[in-house]
C-alpha cells in the first residue's frame, strides 16, 4: 500500500515569496522552534488564500530536511500556515488512524 492511497500529501509554501504588507489573508506560521519551546508563532499577511496549506487537528507534519521529524497536530496547533521545509500528511481517517501512521512512519 502506498502513502498516497491512505493520505493526502502536500508540501508547505515558500513563505518569503508570499508575504505582502497589504495582504488580505493573515496567518500564523508554524515554526519547529516555536513549537518545541511553546512560544508564539509569527504572523504574516498574504494576497493568496492558503487555507489548504494550514494545519488541521490530526495532520502529520513531516520535516523534509535533516534531522527528519514527524509532528502530530493537536488542537493547539490548528490553523497554522505550513512552510516549505515541511510537508502535510493528512490521513484518510476511514482508512488509517493518524496516530498509528505517525508511529509507522517514525
């Protein structure tokens, strides 16, 4: 079974290219350091709607650069914009439990 059959996988956005001071949409950016240190996330404005690249409870964030790491998104980390260093793995909950998928991928 391939990952694409049980989950939707997408890469985050290149935030620096999308920042705009006159932006209509405002997002907080997920940052691994802020996540681990439980600090506030930086807020940016963009012209484009990136709601499909924001975190949802149950998502897995896979760090694409070494050291690789997988983060399970809880209620506290919802609605954060995912940068290009991470990919979003959104499991189909009818086919697989996201917690089990995280364990398996680790």
